[in-house]
């Protein structure tokens, strides 16, 4: 009888410990972003980005696009298996399995399952262009400069 009681209490204790560990692991994913994003990256000054050009920023795998009105940032990571895409004459192409995207990041041909992401762009007080990889926007959003 005492052995059964011990086994029951031990099982309940172990299940409780496992539940707490699982709960903490689950909650950790939410606390990571609140602790302060480390994915807000300064990519250069406005003058570093020629007008009507997609400039590849290798460190963060984004293309920064500047036109006369705005600066935008689009992911350079293929949505299929994560290869770095290349700029083409009229969009983007993945060298791994051939997915093609429009200038706006929409899928023209697979196997990519979805469009490329656009990220929020800001200007810092010291006049640097900052890309926030934690803030996905749409192709129309961007930092308006005029
Ligand atoms: Fe880009 Fe497969 S990783 S098409």
C-alpha cells in the first residue's frame, strides 16, 4: 500500500514538473520579443541607396528599394526552403529550385508557397535607415521621404 502511494505521488510530482517546464517553454517565445528586439538593423544612410534600385544587404538578407518617394525593404529569403534570392530584370529568382517573384514579391512560379515579406523601415535620429525584421508590412508601406 505504501509503495502504491509513493508511486502515485511520484507520478503526480513528475507530471507537475513536466507541465511547469512545458508551460515555461511555451511562454518564453512571447517574452523574447518583449525583452527588446535585436532585429532592428541599421542598414545605411539614405544616400547609400540609389533611386530606383534594389540594394542587397547581405547581413540581414534584405533588398532595400528606394524610389523618389520612399524607402522599402523586402526579404531576400525564398519562402520555399530559405535560399537567398537573386535580383533579376523584372523581379527576383531563387537559384535553388527556380521560384520566381515579381518586383512586389508575389510568387510568379513555384515551388515557393507564398510571397516575400516586406519589413517596416524607419529613419533613426542620427539619419540612418533602419529595417525592423520583426515588423512585417505590405508592399505599399515604407518610409516616405518626400
Ligand atoms: Fe527557393 Fe526552393 S529554396 S525555390
